[in-house]
């Protein structure tokens, strides 16, 4: 399968939004009625933070099958110094083309260009047991936190060259548009596309009913309402939950696979 790349053009916009919608239709957030990633792509194109030189599409046989979009972000040190970084996302690959390495080569191609352009690092929130396979490391290793001082395994960094973040510590900030999407706006925007059956997240009981009482209670005590939300946690984080032993972990891995979720250290 030959994969080619080129920068996104205005005539690609609607197609890219369509494939983004297909990619992210199975959202995990408990309080959403529709995915908003296609709306996010639409809005990112109009932000000052957009990096058009890194707005790439992937094609197979002339068909758009993937897309990656970058914005400028920053690290703010305790002294108030700001260091420019990059953030990508959404990273889109049509479901029928997933597990073929398209997402990986989109990243590798754009990382090389970002390095050539002089950027120092890429910072994302992503699937915590997948992205380390392409070189991402936990942000905590670099002394970085989110804007509110948090850290977790899905918060990751890809240095674009050796020593890129040496001596740089602080809080990560990204464009406000990521936090400004509303479900009302997403539902209205979604009317531009063909009707689609809404995704209904899997109730957490589908998992907890298969676990021993201690493990099941620990999961429920964390307030999780859907099984889908576990996608945002690493195996390490899930294994650290009290009552989650290896038997429970194996049940969770099996359930994730049965429901088609890429998860865990075996993620491809």
C-alpha cells in the first residue's frame, strides 16, 4: 500500500471533516451526544495558533484516508518564561484504513518537517500505551504539568531533537479553542453531514459484572459510568487501582479487544 502526503487545501476541508467524524464517532465522554472533533478541525483552521506548514493529509490511491493538524502551544516556566512547542490533534485515520501504519507515518513525516522548521517538541493528550511506541514519553519525565498542575499518563511529549527540553520545566498551555466547543454547537455543525446513528457508550456494568467484587467496587468508586472511558488510562494506571489484580487486568484487556478499543501495552 503506497501512502502519499500533501498539505491540506481548501477543497479538502469538507472531506477531512467527514473522515474526522468517522474516526471519532465512537467517543468515550459520558456527557456527549455527538463527537465534536470534526468541528474542532473546522475551528482550528481559523485560529492564529494553526501551523499551516504542518497541516497534512495522507492519501492512498488518490483517496484522502488520514489527516494531522498542528497548532502552536507553549510551556510557561515558574519564572514566567514561555517556550514555544507544538500540539497536534485530531489525528485522523479512516476506520477501514486503521492498523496499517498510516497514523504512524503521518506523525513521522510531520515530525521531520516540524524539526526542519525549528520547533523543539510536540506535546499531546493521547492513548497512553500507544504513543510511546512512536517515541512519546510521559510529560512528568520532563517536569511538565498541565495548566492546572496535573499530570497523567495520557499527557505526553515527543522531543524533536536531543536535549530539546533541557532545563525547561513548567506548565503546558494550548489554544483555548480546544476547551471552547459546546455540544449545542457540535450538534448544529453535525447537520452539515449525512445523518448517523448516535454512538451509545458501553455501561461500566458490562465490565464490572465480570470482575470480582473488590475490583468491581474500586472501579465504581472512581465514578466511571461507561466502559469507554478506560481508553484514556494506561495499563499502569488501571493496574494501580486498588483491587485490580492480574486476573482483573486480563478481563479488562479481553473486554477492550472484544469492544474494538485500542488499549494497553499491546496496542497497535
